[in-house]
């Protein structure tokens, strides 16, 4: 699990210029936590600033409103898949089939809607249900037979691709024209509507912060000061309204990115505030301790893989909506790499029990920015794959080093 609480009987550290309680010590503690990977969001934001600065210098179109809207659309589908991946990683497992599952589920949706005339909402539900069924099946195989998840999902990566080819049939491509499905990636909010949505987001965040402070005070535990709460709300307001202002200069705020943010909010609440989320973190941190605590390990595993299948389906549907078609290549190429690389780059540990759902959004933004910037600079696909792979490898190394440092400090 993550850092453990310091016992009440621990000796009080000495005060002085070099002690942790002094100003220098506080700065050292900040740097130490930064090096140990405990400030993942700050690290990612700094990396994002560097990436955006480099690509803006290389191509002045990068930070234009039109390109940022395109970037938002590009990361929406990948980010949805990454949300499911985050839960699997928190469990200490891996799912290598999510890319092709996203393609299969979008193919099911498209075939039912276009070739069989299904209502678009029913077709979308069918695609999502297929993702859930695949997740339950793979999770059951992992838990029932004790097979490593990467083996089961690697078999799924191959097998579900065959099912996708069978679903698509001889044509191999299904063009999507239904306005409901197309509207998932083709709907934008501008002007007053966009600003109202932004105000609602900021208002809900402020209420959540105040409610969290009230509960902590009621429980007689340290809580954020009113000034800190105000600073957080103001900071989010600046980001939200700044993004709305920029995107409003082009087509507006895409519905697809709102769906992704909503999914992040929902699953962040589930992970941090529900018993199920605490069980996932406990199981990912120490399986034996979780078993002794009476946690139903098999059920938790199956549910997490089911969620990963559902989110893969949702991501595939968003990608199909953006591309207006499903074909034999849907869910393939580098989609799996990008979906896994994002959360890892943003601080979710490959070793389980450590991370945040928001790493799906932040990671997708980093990976999407790199890919988008290289597209603007007309880099070949070979270079893009090399750079993306190198970034993922670097993130894994940083994660491993941070884990070693935490273990050496007695914090794992």
C-alpha cells in the first residue's frame, strides 16, 4: 500500500537548521517526496509545460484553438480506456486486451446499428455490455485458475481480434452515419452554454472541498484551512475558464472530453470514497494482508476486469464516433501502448496499490500532446513509436526507482 502513518510513539525529530521541522528540512522533504513519486500530478504538469513549450517553439500552430480542440478529441477515447487500465494497475494486474476489446465492441455497435437497423442507444448499450461480458470472462479465468493476467489477456488480444474480424464480415469497414453516435464526438458547447458548464464544474468542486473539510473537522482530524480551500477552488476556476476561453475560439468544448472528465470524477470517487475502492487498493498493496482481512479477492478481481472491459468499450465507441467508421484496424496499432503508457507516465504504479484515476486524463494529455506535436512536425510513424516507447520505458524506470526509495525509507 501507500505510505503508512507514523506511530504516535515515534520520537520527536530535533529542531534546527537541518531538521525536517525547519524551513530547510521542509524544502528537503518536498524534494524527497517529489523524488519518491508522491507528487505525481506536479511532475506531470511540469512535464506537460515542457512538452507544450518545445512543440510551440517548433510549430506555432500547436497551441492554437483549433489544434487544442483536435487534441481534446484525440485523447478522449484513449483516456476512457486508460480509466479502466488504472483500476487494473491499482489491483497489481495488467490487461493487454483492452485495445482490441475497444475495437470489437465498437464493431458490434456499428454492425448492429448500420447493418441490422438497431436503435443507436440500444446498439451502444450492446457494445458496452459486450465489453462487460469480456471483462467478466477474462477476470473469471484469472481468478479461477490462478493464471497470470498478462497471459489471459494476451490470449484475449489475439482471440478477440479474430472475433472482431468475424463481426465485421467480408466488407471489413462499417461507416457510421447515425447522428446520435456521431454526435458523441461531433457535439460541441460554445458561448453561454460552455461558461455555464464551467461554472457548474467549479461550483461542484467547491462544494466537494467544503464538504471534505467539514467531515474532517467533525472527525477531529486535520483539515485544509479556508485559505487553502479557496486557493484550490480559484486554481481550478482559472484552469477551467481558461480552457473554455481557448476552446471557444474554435468549435467549443467537445462533449467527448466532458464524458472523459465525468468518468474520471466518478471512478475517482469510487476509488477514494467507497469500500470497493479501498479493497482494490488494499489488494494491490498487499494481497496476503487483504486476504487475512477478509476481503473477497476473487470477486474484486472479476469486478475490476469487468470495469476495464466496460471502459474499453466506451473508449472504442468514442474513437469510432470521431473517425465515423469501424474497420479491421480499429483497436489495433499503438492504442494499447498509449492506453497503458498514459497512467504509468502520470504516476500510477505498475506494482499495484498506488495511483489515482486522474492519471488517466493527465497521462492521455501527455501522450496525446507528444503524438499531436509530432504529427504537426510531420514525423514518420517509426519515430513516433520510438519516442512513445522511450517515454513509457522512462516512466517505468522512474516508478521502479521511486518504489525502491520508498522501500529504503520504510514507506512500502
